[in-house]
C-alpha cells in the first residue's frame, strides 16, 4: 500500500492567482476611472 500525497494543491493555487488577478484588474480600472473623472476646466 503506497500512498502518494501531492505536495501542491493546484486548485487552491489557481483560485488564489485568479482572485489576485481580479483584484489587480479592479484596482487598475478604479485608478483609470478616478483619473478620467477629474474636473476639466476649459480656458476661454
């Protein structure tokens, strides 16, 4: 009876990388929205 235990849980790693990627995309999108929503004053 030889039981091999996996040293890496790929499912957990993939989920963590996916969440990290979504957070990064969300932060970049929020930054771009804040940059573009600034008041633009037109000089006459």
